[in-house]
């Protein structure tokens, strides 16, 4: 009719609708980020809540288990704040005070042997590393001060810290009902089955991924604390905490953590830099190729090149949070593609099965 192809019109409409959704999501990305963080936090608490649910009376199981988990969480956070948190703050303050004096240790640090191909560039390397600390380290101090002021300015951070657990509570309390209502809202039985399959796979994937990251982060913190303590490093808990936090950022995070620890320990008189250079790749091999594959199923696997692309693209879109969420977003898109392809193949094979 009028020379218009209905299929082409549907394709154009679908593309336009997708573009509008993407543009809207980008415009409200900060709000979406808060909800996604709350969802991830809910996935962390979900196994404990489900465990308590199975051992409490059904009439009060969900509310009571949520109350117990949140009270226990508050207790753990308070205990961690008084023990590890106090140590972290003390070490961070001590390191900040020592920044202007770090240049005094450069000469000893750069007397370490370098590979033969780097030896002619020793003076350039020394100058490049010393430059930020010239003038008493004021460039570093001003950067840290400005970064801290941006992070801690206003009441927005406190508001989000309170809002995320509240949103997580509602995700844990009403998540199943919300999922069921979305699935049952579709009238087409085939579409309903496809959506149910996609949501089930995404739920399994996210649960495995988030819990695996938490375990990997704890393993990183524990391993670094033990190694740095045994080898006599300074700022043990601070550096281990940084490494544990950066474990949540794929590829780039562990590399950044290793570089930070190498620089800080080297500039503060750490006598076993060579041992750390040997330890770090061995630990990463175990973490990335033994422990991580054991904790994550094949459904979470994403090609390394695609992970690196996602991390870089996520940083451009949403900064550090974008780097963290890049892998789950890519894995989720992979689940949707796989399930849609499977449903399409089943539709194509259905007439052939009926003929037989």
C-alpha cells in the first residue's frame, strides 16, 4: 500500500524506539546507577536471606529474615569500621603526610637493576617519576585534595549510602512478585516463555557474577595482607583494601592495584620489590585462571577482547561505575541474544516437526 514495506517500517520503528530508550537511559544514568548498585547489593545478601527463609515459618519468613540480615549487616559494618576501618584511615593519613618526603627515597629505588634495553633510558625514567613530586609533592596533594572534595561534597554521598540499602530491601522483599508480574503481563504465550527464560538466565548469571566478585575481593584482600605482612611492607591494610576494591573493575583494576602497590612500597623503603614482582603475576594467574573460572559458570564468560572494549567504553560513558558494570551488561546482552536465537530456531523447526 502506497509503496510502503510493512516489514521495513517495523524495522525502522524498532530502531527508533531502541534509540529513544538508549537516549533516555543515558539521560537518567545517575538514577539508574543507584538502582543497579542497589540490585547488586541485593544479590550479595540474597543467599543469606534465602537460607534463613528455608528455616523460618512461612508466614513471617521473608520479613523476619530480612530484618535479621540487615541487623547483622549493621553489626558487621560497625565492627569492621572499628577494626579494619580505623587502621585504613590511620594508614591513609600517614601516607598523605609522607608524600612530600617520598622523593628522598628515589635515589635508592632507582639504583635497582633494570633490563638491558631500559638501562639507557634510566635518567628519563627517574625524571618522569620524580616530576610529580617536585615542589614538595604539592601536585599530588592538590590532586588528592580536589578529588576528595568532589567525592565528599554535599550530602549526596550520604543520601546514596542510605538509599541503596533501602532499595535493596525492596528488591529482596518484592523482587519475585515484580518479576512474575512483568512476565504475566504479556499475552502472547511464546513471548511470555521467552521473557521468563531470559529473566531466569539473567538472575542466575548476576547472582553468580556478584557473589564471585565478592569472594574474589575477599581473597585478594586476605592474600595481600598476608604477603605484605610477611615481607615487611608498610601500609598493609590500605594497600590491600585498594587492591580488593579494584578487583571489581575487570582487567584494568588488578593492573592498577599492582602498579599502586609497587610504587607506594618502593617509595617507602620496601626491601622486597623483586619478591612482589614475582608474587603478583603468580597470584593473578591463580586468581584469573583457577579461582575465577571455578566461581563463575560458563554463562558469565566473555571474550577478553570484548571485556577490554567494554571497560574502556564504560569508562567513557559513566566513568569508574561504567567500567564495573561493563561485564555484566555485555553478559546480559549475550544471554538475550542466545535465548532469542534459540527461540527463533525453535520457530523455524516447528513446521518441520509437524510435517514429520
